[in-house]
C-alpha cells in the first residue's frame, strides 16, 4: 500500500465532470436534509395541534353532559316548557285536592 503524502501545498487534479458531480451530490444531500427537516417540523406542529384538539374534545365530552359548558337554545326553550308544565301539573293537583275535599264535605 502506498501512503498518501498530503501537504499544504499539494495539488489535486480533477476533471470538471468529477467536480460538478461532487457539487451536485452535496447539493442533493443538503436539499434532501432540509426538506426532511422541514417535514419533521411540520409533523411536530401537527401533533401539537392534534393534542390540543384532543384535550378540548375531552373537556367538551366531560363537561357538556353535566351542563357545565352551557346549553343549546333549543335546550333552554325546552327547559322553560318543562318548568311551565311542572307548574301547571302542580296547580292541577292542588285543584283536584280541593275538589276532593269539597266533595268529601258534601258527602257527609
């Protein structure tokens, strides 16, 4: 085996084809590196966004049924109607009791 004698003033003979090939290879590798790096960064950002969405979805899934996140306008209207019906039923029950008492007095 022969030893390489490299010194500061050593000269290298390369034809232009080889030099262009080396430069193109280096640029290709650099381009691939930077595109992979940017793709990785984009994927990390997407994962962060998805984690935030999952957290918000979990919060919604737990709090909505409990009524801690508000209600739909239709739900509010429905609740008002239910309250009205409950009041009416209570009034009717009271009227029925009063009529039963009057009927019991008249029967005696």
